[in-house]
C-alpha cells in the first residue's frame, strides 16, 4: 500500500523481465527492472547498445509484454487490460517518437498527424483542426501539405512529434529521437520535449548522447537488462 498522500506512480515496474528465444539461445533483454515514474517526470534512459533500452521502452509503451514481473500503469496491472483496452491506451495515453521518424511516405504532414485521430474515431473537420494545431505547436504550421520527402530530417521529426501528441497523451516515449539529427534540429526537438514536460506531460527519452541526457531531470542507466544507476540532474538556474 502506498503511504497516504503519495500519488500513484504513472509507471510502476516490479522485477520486470523479458527473455527472447533466438535459435535455441536465451537472451535476457530485461533481467529484473524495478522502476517507478511519477506523473510529470522528464527521464532519460541511457546505456550502451544492446543493454535493453528499447525493450524497456516497448514494455512501458505496451508494445510488448513482459516474460515475468509486473507493470502497473496508473495503478492498473497491464495483464488486467484486454487487447482493445491496450490499443486504446497506446492510441490515447501514450505518444511514441522514433529515431527514424516512421512517417508514411507520399502522405502530407497533415494526413500523417491526422492518422491517430482517425483511429480514435474523430470526424474529418475535427481531425484537420486538431492536426493543424499540433503541427503549429511544433513550428510546422507552414508545411501542412508537404510530404516527408520534401522535409528535412528535423522537420520530419517535428511532424512525427505532432503525430505523437495530437491525441494529447499524458506520456511521451521517444527512442533515440535525435539520433539522426544535426545539432540545430536536435536543439529544436529537445525544446519541444522540454515544453511538453513544462505542460505536465511525462517524458521518457532514450539517448546515447550525454548532452541530451543532461536535459532530463532524472537519468537511469541500463546495463545488461538491469538498472545500473538512477540519479537526478542538478536543476540549472537560468541566468537572466
Ligand atoms: P538497446 O535498445 O539498448 O540497444 P535492445 O533493447 O534493442 O537494446 O536489445 C536488448 C537485447 O535484446 C540485445 O541483446 C538484443 O539483441 C536483444 N533483442 C532485442 N530485440 C530482440 C528480438 N526481437 N529477438 C531477439 N533478441 C532481441
Ligand atoms: Mg535501442
């Protein structure tokens, strides 16, 4: 039982494991992760390649199920949520951003961002209105009718972020979102995550770049499927 007055963590993992079976071999991608994340946290997940970061994020995003252990989201055990419930959760509560943008080619920015709204059952006019606002919020209001091939990497990632946030999810998960971007676009994208967090969204971001991790308030380091470190960055006072 939680202590009185203590908020339920939005994400609560207890001894979570994920074992892959590959050609007779067992790969323990997650070897027992216990982790609590409060609503409104901004957390970076760091660790070397193959340490289990993406597997962990896929678990948190309910894209994959654990081999053992427990995952409670907003206090509800994910095992008690059926497939329809999980897909609603992924569509409405969680926004995903990937390194490779994953936009639909030959499809306008606006249509890409409208897609999650179509799944959620919004009508045409409402979709257009909400997608336009989301694109404006990431500085892409003047590129609504551009297709991905007509946009730079940084612009494509901003469209992808608009798509991730258009349903106003409370959790934003990003797997190496700046991995393919130059330093200028990286700065744009990090500023958007900062703004989202300032508005109260829980932001989890995988990165292998120290300067990106330094922007988060909390950092966990994953090694061999375990949490090897969990610390908070100093709050940097802005010098006016
Ligand atoms: P990271 O994102 O930190 O690079 P991953 O979570 O992708 O690491 O992978 C963790 C481990 O699990 C690695 O050893 C990887 O090879 C293995 N792994 C990841 N996905 C699969 C899969 N679908 N099948 C088998 N092994 C996998
Ligand atoms: Mg990865």
